C-alpha cells in the first residue's frame, strides 16, 4: 500500500522495529495512521484518510476503513484473521524506544503521572516522559469520566508494565501533583527502584526524625522566601505515616508553598525539579487544542480511545524527538556583537528566557518542510535539558515554573 511513498515506508519500518510486539499488518497501519496524523496535525480520521489517499493514490474509503479497524474490537472487524490490539503490550517498548534515542551518557529520566479529562466523556490516566517542556505518553488507561471506583488498580498496572523498560543504572524520578498523593503510590514507585517526587497539601502534620512532637505542615515555611528540607515522619496518624524526605519552599508570587515528599536524601534533590511536572499539562495541550485536536473526537468507547492514544503517542514521540533535537541546537541569545551601551544590554533581565517555539511545534514544521523539499525523513534524538542544580538561586521575581519555562505557541 505504501509503495508510492519511501518516506512513509521508512516510518513504518521504524514503528515495526521499535514495537516488535505488533504484527506486520498492525505496524503498517500504526505507521500510516501516525504519519498521516503528523501531516494533517489532527486526530481526525477523515482528514488523515484523505491525506493518505492522495499520498498513496488509493481509495479514500478503503484507507478510512483500514484506519477505523485499527481501534475496533476484534468482533467488529472484517475478515477471517481478525486480531484485537492489546495496547498495554506496547507500553514498555514505547519507553524503550524513547531511551534508545536518548543522549548517550545521560542516565536521568523524569516521568509524570497525571489525569486529564475530555469533557464529560473520558478520563485519561497517563504516565509520560518529560522532555524539554513537552510530555510523551508511554502508558495510559482511559476510563469513562463519570465512572465510579478507585484508580489504584489502574495506576499499579501502568507502573508494572514499565518495570523492565529502564536500565537498572538509571535514575528515575516520578512526579505527581497533590491530587494523586497516596502512601501506597509512594511505596509502589519505590518498589521499582525509582524515586517518588510527590507534592502534598498543607493539611496534616510532620515531625523531623528524632523529635517527639508533630506540628502542622502549614507552619513549615510560613512566608514567601522561606524554604526547608529534611528527613521526617510525615502525617501523624499511624496508617498514613511515612518516613521520607520533605522538601518545602515558598517563592514570591505564589499563593502557597510547594511541599514535596521523596525518598531521595535532601542533599541529592532540589525542589526545583518539581517544575518539570507542569510539562505533562503542556503534553495534554499538544494532544488537544494546541496540536493534534483530540478534543474533537466523536469516540465514546474508552477501549477505542485507548487504541487511538497509541497513534497519538507514536506521533508525539516522533514530533518531539525532531523538534527537541533542533531546540537543543538553537544558540543561546548573546550580546557579544552589540556595543556596551546598546539598549538590549540595559533592558535584559538576567533570567532564563522562554522558548519562542515549543519542541512540538518546531518538530511539526521541520517534518513538513522536509517532506515538501524532498529531504530525507527527519528522525530526531532526545537531548534533555540539564536538570536544575540544587545550588541554583531562583530570583524572588521568578517562580519555580519560570526556571523550566515552556512557551505557549
């Protein structure tokens, strides 16, 4: 089907090689689907089918039906060799794919766990790789938005699928916001030999190790500009009590402080790392209105949406790898060529500048331009930003988010 497009053939080969658990027909359709999704910058199957029909000189209806069967349950598919796709079998290979393109010698990885809703239809529980202001989903579970029941089994299952994907000598931190904190999740992350980095609410009590009395967490950093870190027993009730490291900081411009629980010693971690967690929110935006327009989907079946998300994940991996590699090569702003009295020198603020283009947007543009010019198909590499050093001083006028700023395109 893809004989008219060597670029599409190359991409299908990449998908097949990096997701070896897929059958050949599955890899072909996933490659086609994700390639088309990048071209039209949309999840819309009609737009993707039309673009592929022009590229491959095939019937639009035929291609559309083949794409639809990608996310169908087996009984709904045509033909005698109907095969249902188990997306969870691709989670570990997806993460391994990201790491295979990771910068040589860099063995630190930041993951984020979060939940996102699509109106009143779906809730997406996802684990994503955080990279240069973006997020690449590598494991997810989609449930009806109104479904009652605990998320604990889903989160544990997602973590279990990723267990063997990261080499033992890597340092992995897993960041979560306040709504996901739970003692069982903290311990589940530790069982993987990864490091929880979990924000908590101000309610509750703590005591430094060796002290007898508990005191309120709200008294730890009482005003902007204050910070604290140390080994504690967090929470006074026996069933919630956790021996861990507590990092706390209240920056100017924030309504309240950040309180982070981790198993890392305080001298080996910095609270500024938590700023990377916001990148998963940018990842949801790239998936929705800021990129692939998933919010326009007409799907109502969580199982079908789960399979569509594999296409979104593969497309995002490709886009961000290309855009991120280019972003890593953008030279920093410099005033070396300007006179000492130039106004730019006087008005410059000594703080990190946000990206003018997100890595996602840059990747889309680079892939499309390469296809238009007939250049080789761009395949990127992951060159992560340096993590903030714990000695970095954050100016009072700049929030922690500013250290890891990601421009909204």
